[in-house]
């Protein structure tokens, strides 16, 4: 399994930010990805290391919440290192359910 993914940060749909968990969305040249799911890992951005919640979504969509990062990262390169599988990717019925799950996921990161 590929456990390091690098790419350029692109603008996403802003949904993570709306929920209170801003994410960086990657445009990557990688062709193989780990199975869809939520992972704990580390993100490296501008020479700093952040604990990260990493989502590998359908169609190769990769995004990560870098814990403690607060800034504009568009156009910058980020490297994500996947350390541990947390759970399968799934759709939630309500935003409230999703927010509760994201908080649990971040605690595990």
C-alpha cells in the first residue's frame, strides 16, 4: 500500500471549513491510492510537521485536516504520510453525525 502521497494544494468545495474542520485538498500525480477510508497520519507543509486526519475518498479525492494549521496553503506542496487506518469512508445522514464522527477521528490522530 502506498503510504506517502504528495501533491499541490488546490481549492476544494469548502465543506470541511464550513463544518469547522478545514482541509487541504490535493492534486496529485499518484495513480495508486490506499483503499477509500479515513486514516491518521502526518502532513508536511512548508517545513513543518502536523498531525493529520487524512481522507481517501471516491475517485481518488485526497484531503487532509492538518491539526494546528491555520493559513492559506493554496498552490503549495504538501506530503501526507499515512500511519494508521481508522475507518471506512462513508456518507452520513446528517451534518451533525458527520461532525461527531470527525471529532472522534481527530482524537485518534
